[in-house]
C-alpha cells in the first residue's frame, strides 16, 4: 500500500500539497471537485474512485486529505493524516490557516508532507497506527462512499439550481411583460376616451351651431 498524494486545505482553497512521483491520473482534478463537496463540519470519511481511495479529516474548518492505492485499508492513511495535521498545526497554527491564501504554506510544508508520506510508505509507523486503532473504528464499510455518486449527486443539485434560476428569470420576464402590457392597455384606454370626448364635443358644437343659425350663432344672439 502507498500514499501517493496529500494536501491541506480550507474548503476549496489548497494551502499545501505534495504528489509522489509514482502517482499518475486526473486525481488533482477529482480532488478539487471533492473538496467542494466535503462538509466544513468536523469529521472523517473515505471515498473510492477507480483504483484509488481518498481519505480526509476535517477539524476546525481545515481539511487534511490523502490518496492511497488500496481500498480495504484505512489505518495507515488515517495515521498519516493525524500526523500531518499535528505537524501542520504546530508549525502554522489554526488562526493562520483560517486566514491564509492559496498555496501560501506550500513551500514550507510540502517537504514535510513528502517526508511523512515516505515515512509511512516505508512501514515505519506501526506504533502510531496501533495507537490510532481505536480512533478509526468509526470508519467502517458503511462510511466508505463511492466518490462518483457524490460528485454525480452534486452535479444534479447544481443542475437543479440552474433550472431554478432559469425559472426565476422566466417568472421575472413574465411579470415585467405583464406590467408593460397593463400599462399599454391603460394608455390605450385613456386615448380612446380622449378621442371619444373630443368627437362628442365636436358633435355637440355642430348641433348647437345648427340650432343657432350657423357658425356665427346669429339666432341665439338676437334672442339675447
């Protein structure tokens, strides 16, 4: 068994990482997608992806993750993660980790990740593994999930959100169109009322003019 990749991150912001030279594949891309799905609450989990297994521990908002090439063994990766976490916190502290920008600790901590990875891969960590045996009993088969299902579920959620956004935009456009239509109908009705009023006034004027002997209203003037 070999640990081939490890990182420390704050949600999707990778603070430090190291990849063993024997590692190949698209796992850095898969890891970035996985980081977006990992809850920020404290916990640990194992995800399977093809022939590789991702293990992570989240504590105080910081994620410690590694990738190994054997599906059925969890003790060594979690012992490595515990060791990496302890050394990271001693060297940098939690406050700096919560404020740091991407890869700000990579130059200093990547060699530490490499050294601890080589130590655990060489079989020199049996005492640490035995000490952590009871702490990883909760990482059972039921807690090991297929990463493809997790990522697929995330994509479906994102697709649903995208559709919801489109429905909201359509509803807004419909409301805007309805408001413009109501405004158009209102002014059209007012214009018709105005035209009818002017026509009525013209008809009344003509009738009165005829009754008074013409446009000069001479009959009405004589009567006065």
